[in-house]
């Protein structure tokens, strides 16, 4: 429960960052030439703008090694590690150590590159963020070790009888024997867990072996062996002995709750922090966002990132990640199934509408901040009107989702039911469409936003075409979402399992691709594209290809989480059925 609460908190924090991004970058009459000095990716002479790491000709191999390690660490390794951790897999700690080692190697290569090259982007955020993230990962790995040892103690305490001295002595013989996997003269085929030969009578009788005849003691021994599998490479090491000695005293009571809270917080935010690190890396490598251009870059990166993660959330809903909240196009489970607080979580459409409302309410007062003190222009008023649309559309969306408002709207017809003798007739039952949220307002607001920005005047033809690309993507999202609502209206869900409407895959694709294109459409990047004589099709084909890969990798990772979860629960079934937890 705490982990899911932290997920929602982290998502709300990211979405709340929308108002911090100022007005849309092309909005304040800034000429393209004014941003020419920040075209850091330009390969032309340095006199036309500050030299960037992308255009620096020395130690190129070292730079691309660093970039490759960043991609491997944060895009290929980090997501599976988080999924294994969320599934509480026994593979979590080894995977976390691999993640930490790769992150340390990446940091080392970055330090070497920085030492060999001049500081082409002073005081950049990417270099500052690397160290805190490395330490955060180290804390996460340490807390993962603590969880491993605490779970061992908890497993032993949950059994009816404490772990017997005989079982421990027997386990020690397993560790100390020259052939630890065999007893007597058997072939070793029965040494697996739950095998009869492991508990056979080929050993010489002793007081120790006699005490192990109880099934509870067998379960205790299984717990020990299971713990040894989770310990992996740490078995009998100095770290193992230190953890076994100090963890029971250090991680207890309130301190354990704090540790697990911190662990879950890192688990739920580490990918977001890695995403920010990668985005800061693109800014630093390209040499963009210098001086006043930082407002334009901030606007595009933050807003584009919001739609990017919104697309991943939409894909997660299709996969069933939030089925226990009723967000997976399914019937929302009741309190008796998912608990009190989950049953009270509002619908996904209410959350979307609230974020839209919050953005509109706050951004109305921020549209003119990038040109503070100057006269208001027609474009300023245009963007204030867009904020008002967000404010009103979000408010209407929340009203549509309110059960109280629905009851008030039905008050007149329901008042007649009390005067009819057949008030229990099925005609007075709620329609099946009430089971699922059919709220078009979030999709409508994003549809209008896409249409507006797709036809918005820009400083150059290339900029206009790139803006039209992500505008069309948002229109595509709205159309796909409308198809979802039509299907669910005609055939409302009847199960707790996710319905997985296929149109939501298109919705997710359009949001992710639109968010990436949104980030690319900033002034500095467009200026760099123009300096290399690249057209809008270049960004479009790269974006859609990257989007397809991201979605496929996301599905693989969620499937990996399900596999790890099933593997852990399947391995615990024999212990439960033997009576250890009866």
C-alpha cells in the first residue's frame, strides 16, 4: 500500500511541475536570430555561438563511451531492476549491485572525460545530478540488503515453531561437508527442495535428525535454504556476517518503517530521476538553454516530459498496472478486496481532470513571466485563453466524475420512485455504463490543444512543421481515446481484470511520440536542425521509431515483473501447504 501511495505521490509531484514551466517557447515575439548564439549543436565556426560538447572534436570516443554507458545503465538496466524490486524477487539485490556498479563506471568515465576537456558548459545540472543519484542508488542497495535480512527473520518468526537447533545444525553440515549437496550414498538427485531423499533415513540416527521429523521443522529448513538462495554471492562473506549481526538490532520498530518508506520512495522515483539526468545530459551535450533561452527549453522539456509520462501511464493502464484502483478499464474492486484507501482513490479521469484544472488555474498568472514588464501581445492573450480552457475543462471533468453531482442530477427522477409501488423494478437500477468512467473532457482539452498548437504561428517553417507534428499526435490521442469510450459504452466492463481496449495502445503511442516531439520543438534545437539543413521528417521518423522501442521495452519490463512475482509466490506455495504458515 505504501509503495502504491508513493507512486501516486511521485506522479502528482511530476504533474504539479507543469505550472513551473513558463509559457510556450515561441510565444513572446523572440526572433529566431536572438537564439542563434545558443545553437550549441551547430557545427559551424565557434564565432556563431559557444562551442558544445557535441561539436568538440577531441576525445570523441570517450564521449560516446560515456553516452553508451548512460543509455545502458538507465534505459536497459534500471527498469528491470526496479521491476524485480517491485516484485520482491530474490534476484533484486544482485541486480541492484549490477546497477550500482554500472552507474559507478559511468560516473568514472564522465569524470575522466571532464578532466580531459575544457568546461564547455559551466555550472551544468547534469554533472551536479550524477553524484546525488549515485549516492541515492547506494542507499537503495543498502536498504535492499536490510530488507533481505529482515524478511529472513520475519519468515522464521511466522512459522508455528521457532527454527530448531537441530535444523540449524543440519544446515551447518550442508555448508561444511565436502559434498554439501549429498547425504549418504545417493546420486544427489533428491537434494532439491521438497525432495524426499533430502529427508531420507540413510543418515545415522541422532538426536538432531530425530528432532527434524516434524513438518514444521522441515518448513523451517526450507526457509533457511530459501534465504541462502536470496543471499547469493554474499553467503558466508564478511558483509553477510555483519548484516546478520547488526540488522536485527538496527532495523526494528519505527526505524524499520522509515527504512522501508525510504526504500519504496527510491524504488518509485529512481526511473524519474534517471530520466531527468538523461534530459539534462542532452541539454549539456548540445550546449542549449544558455541565458534567457533557459525559459524556452524549460517550457518545452517540462511540458513534453509530462505528456511523455502520461503516455507511459496510459500504456500502464492498458497493461493492467492499476487494476486494483479501477484504472485499467475494469470494474473497480471493493474495499474488501483492495483495502480502504485504494477503494477511495478517485478515477483516472478525475485525476487527469484535476491536473488539467490545476495547470489552468496556476498558469493563467504565469503566461507573461518570460516577458515581465513588457506590453502584453496577442500571443500572450492566446495562451492565457488556453490556460482558461484548461481551467474550465478540468473543472467540468471533475464535476462529471463526482458521484454527488450525479446524484443531484438524478434527484428529480429519483424523487418519483418513492411514490411508485414497483420501486424495486430493474428499471430503477443504475445503467451498466455507470461502472466505468466515460469522461471525454481530458481528451477534448488535449484535442483542442493539439489543433491550436498545430496551426500556431512560428518563427520559421521548420518550427511550424515540428509543432504541427506533435499537435497532430495529440489529436490522434483524442481520437483513439474517443474510440475507447465508444467501445466501453457499447460493452461496459464486467470483470476486475483489465479490459485492454486496443485503441489505448494508439493513445499511448500518440502521447509518447507527441511528448518527445514537444521537447524537440524548442528554439535552440530547431535552430540546430536548421544549421545542419535537416527537415522536420528527420525528427518525425526518429521519434516514432524511438517511441515503438520504448513501448516494447516497457511491456517487456512489466511482463518481467509479473514473471518474478509469480516465481516468488510459486516458490512459497509448498511452505504454506506444509503447514508452516497454517
